[in-house]
């Protein structure tokens, strides 16, 4: 479990075999991380879906609530049939 004296953790979000790592506090809702990820991809935040341990994650949930540890990985998918995230290496992420 993450050190309780340092509530910040690193979370890696992967979409289409490409990843971006974010730092966040364990008690803060994930909405800001999700919005930042969407912005980096140039997508509307409402088009992405996020999963942790194969379970859908809601933006209002917190890492602490989901028992996330430092270095955990979330998966992102685009909500559309055949959804695929854009190549983030092409946009300088």
C-alpha cells in the first residue's frame, strides 16, 4: 500500500499500447487525471472510458477508494464501436 505520509501516487494510463503517467493525491477524485489525459489526446473527456482491474472507474472515485497503490495502471478506451485511441506519439505526449 502507498505510504500514508505521502498521499501522492503515480498512475499510468494506457490506451492503444501507449502510456502517460500522472501524479495525483490518493484522496482526490480521478476526474482531473481523466480530463488531463483526454486533453493530452485531444479528445472530449466524455468519449473515453477508464478501467482499473477490469472494472469501470467513475470520475468521482478516488485512488484511495479503489485501493490503488503507487504505480498502478489504468486502461482507457474510446467509447465507440471499434474505438481506438489516437497515436499519442504523433502529438508529442
